C-alpha cells in the first residue's frame, strides 16, 4: 500500500512521454513484455493480473481475478515510467551508496558541485552540458565516468571510498570544500543530508537497511537486469537520513521535511515512527502541504492500535498494509 501511494503521487506529477525501452502499449497484455529485473517475478504487489496457478489455491475467490493481485503498476508503466525531474525524498535510516539498483538514481546537487564537475567527453553529444556530459538529459553519477568510457577506467580518479564503484559518497569525500555554495544553509549537501548526525553524508552507517529498502520500493532502476523494480523506476531519490532506524525524533523528521521541500521534492516518503510529537513536526508537514508536496506516512502496520506519529498529524497520507503477514490475523504480528 505504501508503494501504491508513493507511486501515484509521483506518477501524476510527471510528463507522460518519458519511457524506458521495455513497456509494451496500453492496449497490450503487460505479461507479454515484463521488465527483466529478476525480482519482478515475486513483486505481486505491482501486477495487474493474478497468475493462473494462484486461482487453483483452495478458497481462492474468482472475483479477485479482475482486481489483479497488486496496484497495476505494470499498466501504468505502459503510459509512463516516470521522470527524473520528480524527486522522491526518502526520510529514513539513510542510504547504502553501493546499491547497484539505486546508484544511478540518487540526486546530485549541481549547486554544490560547481568546482567538481565531470570531465567533458572528447566529442560532447547533443544535449550535453557542464554536468550532464553524456547528454542523457539528467545529471547522475554516470556522468563522472562518461569521458573515461566505462566505470572501471574512472575508479582510480574517483573511487574515494574504495568500494569498487562510483557513487555519490565518492563525490562527498572528494568534492566537499567546506563552503555552502548553493546558500541553502547546508554546507556541501552534494546528495541529501543526515539530520541524525548533522553532516552531509546520509550513509546508513549501521547498515540497518530500512531506508534503502524504502528507496528501492519506490524508485529502483527498472529493466536493468538487476534486483527488483521500483514503482516509479524513472523517478529520482533524494536521501535524507533522520534516524539510525525507523524510530526517530520528530524534530529530526521535521528538519528533513523542510529540507526536502526546499530541495524541490514532489513526494516525501516516510515509513517512520517518532518517539515524540512536536509543534515543529506539524509545522513542517504544513509547510510541505502549502508547497504542494505530498507526505506519504506509515501507520506502522502493527497490532498495537496506537497512533503512529508523525503520520497521524494533519496533512499526511496515512497508509497501512492491506493483508496480515501470517496464515491468519490471530497468528500474525502485523498487517
């Protein structure tokens, strides 16, 4: 359900003419041309169909065939896979910079990289500029190895964290100069911000993984032969760390919301529970609302029936799972 809402808001904010190679047309069966991400075969929550073998399960209701098993994302992709200009701000436990399904999707802030631009290509393609040197139409980490021809050839110059790939953390380590170049109050915010540690690296240093999972659910790269596919595979992730897990301080959350709105996010995605609730938290949510930024907030999917802050504040889209996680609700821990 969380992924449904995040997708819908991103989907209706984007241009319908930006598509990837795989989707067939809206009048065709999406099962005939699925994305090649290996995990897609298990992402039933995205499908518009019900596999025939499922209909043979004892107790299966035939009425569900017409409904499909999921949110019909496969049908939506036939119209659009998103737009890189749509920023989905993920407020959570931080990011794994080395995630290969997200590394090309992380937002890069031109305003903080004026003195650390990619090397231009010898023969600049049509549409290229000082940042988007490969002329793809979007500035991302691939521009930093476009001139070298491939990623491996650029590692000696750019792989500052030594993980064998180029990612935004390399730019944070190499390009941070101690100057708030874009004047937004956050020095060297090259790719998001960490409000838990109050620094410019939103890395999930405990490897808790929750924030990374949320980002993958929403914007994981599609049809790339890796991992899963996100609901909006051509949107961009702005990673904002507001805690070291999904349990946070409401004021860190609030700072993250204001930052995300000012950075140009269209959607704020948060699957959090705060240990407190503050006026600042509600004011930040109101600020997003006043600037037409949707906040998708988790209901925590638990059986304790509590009001899960910050989601229960006004002007959020409070979402919950639609199915319990066990054989019955009596034997389940969450739904």
